């Protein structure tokens, strides 16, 4: 017998359980970080003047603890609630925080990221958690397509005057989508046998998220190498 896929109800219950567990883990971890910072502050006051090595070590401990705290806040913020809540969202913020979360994978695969994020980019009305999922999928798509390294360029800008669009582009130097896959890219699940053969992820879920934000998306192969994804959002009125 073939395994039946889980029902949407079970998936929803599972996500709610994950959210509750994440909340507990986040709370406990932040308390532990607070203890580390308090201990470091206490030791700093006890260190004899002029002992630079101990001071440098305490500085490193404090900086690492604060970075860990920032990562937890970003990750928990991204997990968020499964309910759709559209509000003012800044694309540059979502992109930079998404990059922060996949920094290890980018460094491990020796991918050079070029950011050209426009200044004073207007906010869009969107669901922050869905947008995080959207950008994370695009980032992992690029990472998966460049296992031996490459380049990923991410840019944001405003296009048009009367009803300006806020644009976000992801362009990599990874493997292209074959024509038969590219033409049906929004009908192929995230992890599919077809896409795995060309080291890419399917973008079925992406289209649903884009439609939810009343936005548009185009995916095209570059002439020489790689894929370019263009997202077009309406600015807030």
C-alpha cells in the first residue's frame, strides 16, 4: 500500500504544535543567554585592570551571546503564526534577515552574494511569514543549484511612476531549468524528482504565496548560465 499524504488538518495541527514548542525553546534559550551575559558582566568587574586577554575573551562571549539572541528572535519571528496577517512589510528587511539565516549554507557552498538593495524602498502590504518562506525558498533554490560555488545577485528597486511596482530580483549562476520544467515550474512541488535531477527546487508553493500578496513573478533562464527570478509587488496606498 502506498502511504497516504497527511491531511491539511493534521498539517495545521502539526504546525501549531511546532509553534508552541518553538515558543518554549525560544523563551528558555533567551533566559540562558541572559545568564551568560550577566555572568560575563560580573566577571568583567572582577578582572584586574590591564588584563587584555581576559577582556577580549569576555567581549567575544558577549558578542556571541548577543548574536545568538538575535538569531533566535529572527527565527521565531519567521516561524510566527500560521494565520495570514497582511501588514506593512519591507522587502529589504525580509531579504537581509533571510540571508542571515542561510549564511552558513552560503559560506559552505562558497556562494558569493551581491546585494544591491535600493534605498528608501516603499513598504508593501503582505504577510511577513509568507514572504519569509518565499525568500527562503528562492535562496535555497539558488544554493541547491550551485553546489560547487557561484554567484547570487539580489536587488530591489522601484519601477514606474504613476502606480510604482516594488521589484525584487534573485539572479544566480547555477544550473538552468530545462525547457519542459521551466514551462511548468509553478506546477512542480518543492521537492520533485524532475527538479532534483537538475539541482533545482520546484516552485509550486511559491506561486501560491505570490498570489496571496497580489503580486507577480517571472522565472527565466539566463543566456549563459543561471536563473533569474523577478518579483513584482504593488506599493502600499
